[in-house]
C-alpha cells in the first residue's frame, strides 16, 4: 500500500514540477542524446520564444523572489475508481526550491526539493529521500516561461524550429529545446529536451511535452503532455490558471489555480524536511 500511495503522490504532485531530467516527446526521443559540437540556435525559433516570453511577462521575472499558489486538483474516475478532487498548495523560492502540499483524508502529503535534495513526506512526517534529478525543476509548470528565460540566455542550449502544427483545434508553432550537461556517465541522461507548442493566435504557450523519469530508475521514462489555458495577468506575470496533464495521451490530472501570489517572503528553511 505504501508503494501505491507513493506512485499516486508522484502522479498528482510531480507534474507541477517541470523535471530537469525530462527529455522530450516521443518524436524527439528518437534523436541522438549526444551533444552536438556546435549548438543549434535557430533564429526564427529564438525570435518566437523571445516574443512569447515578453507576452508572458518575462521582463518581470527578475523581481519575483518567491511564489505561492493554491490549486484544486481533480483526477478522472472510472467504473472502479471514483473521481477525486483535492486541494493543494505550491511554494517556490528562486525557482529551484519547491514545496508542494496536497490534502488527503489521512493528512497532508508533501514533495520538497531544496535545489540539491528531494523528499517525499508522509502525513506522519516520516520521509523518504528520492532522486533529485527526477523532479528537480528548471521551472515551475504554472510558470512555463521561467524555463524559456533560462534556455534563451544559455548559448549552449539547442533551440530548433520543428514547424507549424495543429494540436486539437489549435494552430501552433512547435519548438524543440535541448540542454546538454555532463552530470552522468551515461550520455543519454545528460540531455534534457522538451517540446514547446506556441499558440499561433495568442503567442502564449499552449502545451509542453517531455519525458518524465522514474525516481528509482532514471532510464525509465513516460511521455507527458501538459496543456495550459485560462491565462491571467498577476503582478505583471501571465499565468495559466488551468493546467491539464496527460500521460501517453490519457487524462491523468487537471489543476485549477485558485490563488497566485508573489514575494511572500519565503525563506530556505521552508524547503527543509521537518518544516
């Protein structure tokens, strides 16, 4: 039962964190994981992402020290499992420290990452260390422009223009972003690739696709698609208040942000186990 609860906790909560070691959608995963000698920096793709970042308030990110969000989390039901609707809270500090809390019938469960280590914390405050690389964020899902700002500024990051596509009924421009590191001995673990789909009408991010890595084995991945909607301007940031996640195309969870605030004076101790 404990193993099942941990899997459910990760399914519900880790999707709010954009994984640092997530790679790419299924089409992107067919590419080589080795870093090219010269980064791919497509001028048209960069210009589009710069425009998107501007529309989403990227110029105001430097003034954001921490964020807080309250969310309503709904998972689909079926004939054997009823629909579940719970409340959650997300705290961030400096965009590398994350604390996610979810209310359950047995108490509050948490995922805490301090930028170097990560833990799952049960309602009774017992905790388990998990692989940081499987959940360490390069950005927060409800602030997808954070990752864009970092990758646009990093000259070693590949930015490719895949082309125009249609997702559902939405015309989008497909951009592929790949980061290359030298953290692991296995080359395939050193590339972080994700696909960004920019709405051709609004210029905002419509979806992000990536591969989520399993905490126990980073070589095991699952394709994840995150869709953004109901954008609102809060403190100069354009934030998606509706977030839908699918795994292998099947609906996994829907988030409705009910409250979003910035600069509430969070401190590093808020992202330590025991607090």
